[in-house]
C-alpha cells in the first residue's frame, strides 16, 4: 500500500507518490487508489477507504446521500449528470455499455449552438458537458436512472461528466483529519510513536525523523507542529484547485460569462478571446447570490408541490367517498333481492367502477407529474445546499448553468386544478327496469342520460292564438339520444322571441323554469301584435322544429265600465243594462245586488267578465246601445 505524500486534485482524481516500502504498508492507514468510501469525519475509529462495501438495511438519510442510487453502495469516483443526479463512474460506464438509447431530440442541449458558434469554440476548460456540443456523439445517450431525463453521452464517454466535488471533498477532508490521529511514525519502518506532524508533507513523524526532516534542504522550511497542536488545528478546509484539462499545469481561475465556464488564463487566448471573462473571485459574488435565490425558489417549489399533492390526495378521497356512497346505496337496495337481481347488481357496480376508474386515472396522471416535479425540486435543493456550503468559488460556478436550467424547469410547475365526480352519475332508487330473463321488476337504476335537442318536443298548440299583454306558458319535454324521456333537470335551456317583420329587431323577455322532472316551462308576455318567431335551444343546440312561428293579436278592449251592479253605477236608472245575466224586478233592465243572476262581485258591464284586466268577450248579438254614461 502507499502512504499519501502528494495530493493534487484535478477533476476528482488523486496523484500519490510512494514514501515507504511495501513491507510496512499493512501497518499504516492508507487510501486505496480505486474507490472512495465516504464516512463521517467525526468518527476516529472508522477508516476512510476506497473499497466498496455492501449496502445494508436501516441506513440513515445522510448515509443514503453518500451511496450510489444504482449500486446502492458508497460512491466510487462520483460524477454529476446534467440533471444534477450523481452516480459512480463505473456505474455510468456500465450503463453506457448496456443501456444506450438512440434518439433525435430537437430540444437537446447537445444540438444547440449560438449563431456565432461561440459555444463550439468554448469546448476547452471546465468540461461542461451541457455546453460542449462538439464533444457529443450525435443522437446517442441514456436515461437518468433517478429521474428518467435523457442524457447525451460525450464523445469521450461518461468520464467527461463533472465530478461531484462536494462528495469527494468530504471524503478527502475526512481522510486528512483521520490521518492526524495516526500515532505511528509514517517514515520509520518500525512501529514508533509519532510526536510531530509536517503540515506540508502531511506526515506524522517521531522525534528522530522530525530532526532529519528539518535538516533536509528540501524540507527545512516546512511547518512542523506537535501532534497535539496539529490535532487542535483541525484541518477542516484545504485549497482545492481545479486544474485545466487542456493546460494541465494551470489552475482555472477565470470565469467566462459568455459560456458559463471556468477556464485558465491560456484558455482565454486560445478559445475565449472575444468572450466576457472575469476572475472567479469576482464572478462568484454575483452568481453565489443568484444560486442562493434559485435555491430558495427550489425550496418554494417543494412547499408548493407538497400543498398541491395534499389537494390531489383530498380530491382522490372525495372521489372515493362519492363512489363508495353510490355503491353502498346500490348494494343496500339490491341485497334484499339477491337471488333475483344479482345480474342487475353486477351491471350497476360495473358502471360505477368505470366512472371511478376514469376519475382515478386522471388523479394518478396528475400525481405522477407532480411527484416528478417534487423529486426534481428536492434534488436541486439538496444539491445546492451541499454545493454552496462545501464548494469553492470555481466549483460553484461550474454548476451555474446546469442549476439555472434545472430550476427553470421546476418553476414551470403549475399546481393542478381540483377534480370532482361528474354530476351526470345518479342512482335512482324508485325507478323500475324490466329484465327479460327475470320475473321480478327491478328497482334502482343508474342514469347517465344525455339530452338530445333534436328529439326534444315543444307544445306549440298555444302559440297560434296569442293576445297582446297576455302571459303565455309553453311546455318543453326533454328526451335523450334514444328518444326516451329524461326525468331529471339541470339542462341549459334558453329561449328567445323576435319579430319577423322587416326592420324590427326588438326582442321580448323570455323566462325558463326548470321543473326538475325533465320538463321546462317557457313563459313570456307579447307586447305588440304581429308574427313572431320563438327560438328554443338546449346547450346552444336548437330543439326539434325550432324556430317556431308565433301569431299575436290585439286584445279586444272593454266598452263598458267595471262596476258592482247597474243599479248602483247608474244611480237607480231603470234603463241601464249590464252584460251579466242578473235581473231586477220593477222594470229594471240591469242587475242589482242580491238579485237573481248577479255574479256576486264586481264585473264588466259590457260582457259580464269578472276579471278587471281581461279581454272583452262581448258578442255581436249583444246590444250595447243602452249602456249608460256614469256622468
């Protein structure tokens, strides 16, 4: 095994130089060069290694964050996909070999370039897969195992995906801190207690090795502390430079605002000459605040998604309750006739099941969409929380573009509307239905009738002889598509009357009354004589025979007076007559109170009609010449 001598971090890779013989390696705390095992830095007894352990049950949420979602074991060289989900590099390589999908996605980031071609020219630097269309194999990719997002594969393979800096740094810091607690000299071949630690070489040394180390010209200026002092110092942070993949000796200290890439000074001249660039220390001040706001937005989406999920659950419960209520009504009634109505019962329940299935499918579809949004928002929140807490300026800026795109998708979430059971489903207990193969009359039917306007009937007999100022009531009977009467109300019935004469467009107020039994009363009062047309519609569709012709005549006016009797109104004039059948003795030609034929109430003298506001019914044979003048 090899002790750590030199630790340089370039995109999550480690370089180590051997300082001791193979024979003494078993006595040293070491790091395997092929795997990272993430462990709490607070545990002094547990070793940070690169060996993969078998995942077990009962792991905590914090431990789950340190395990690969694919292999369920601790991360090995964790890499971040453009959707911000992290997997082991080897797991991604296996997925690349076995589950490569081929598609043609017009919206894929791998197919997008700007008009100036600057994104193609910016392929050097941070290795941003979403900003390097030239590095991708056209049309090839796979789907993220966590969220199902289509991922384009770079030409160089999945190894080009960015490492998860946060996870790697946690493991590295834990290893360094645990290295301080090693009380054995890292230089001596024998098990000799360490008293000192070189803060430059990261080595624990005994007193002899410390003196030799201090005498050597190459290490004479190194900072050497007592082991206890090194423990108190608690290495909790370290410089984590990101080295340029194009110019491997250069640290990436510049941020290209045009490409959203962290680059080195040589990349500026080679690939970003005309781009807007600034030091990462200045750029991070702007983008750190922006990412913090995006993190807050992601948290808001999580909260809103939880509220929307609660509403969907409530809607689902309401549908279940409504369906259960109808089902219980059906079962309670049918069970009394179980031997004779079993077949009828099955038919009713099947209709209910179909309604329930339809509504719950809509709920399930909405819930699936919402749950995906919820997972995406939660993942962004967790990722940004760790990145903003643990990441360096350059590392934070490396994910600006990915995070912005991801959060924008989360923000497009629109809370779903409430769903409810259709009111067309009704159980009618008292209705009967004849079953051909059963001697019993079945009670209880489910109605889902739909009105058919062309089958509805309007009673037009009263429309042919109308009078001005007289109220008219017309009965409309509704029928379904099978021309069967509908015995429930609630349909959208509208009616309108207009004059047919040219140049007249005045309409008359028409009232519609729903009798809740499938019939409707249409009423109106004609205000002028003439020929009219009545338009009747149901749900904006004309009923059978519409429009209907309407003839209105002028009302015949009364020519007499409205009095109690002719004796009183004429002040005892014997010549005064009345249209009622009343008579008086003593030579009087009219009527009088209490005498034979008197109507017993006030009436018209011209025709005897007892209604004050009515049409005169006087016939031609009646002689009105002897009507008196009350003056």
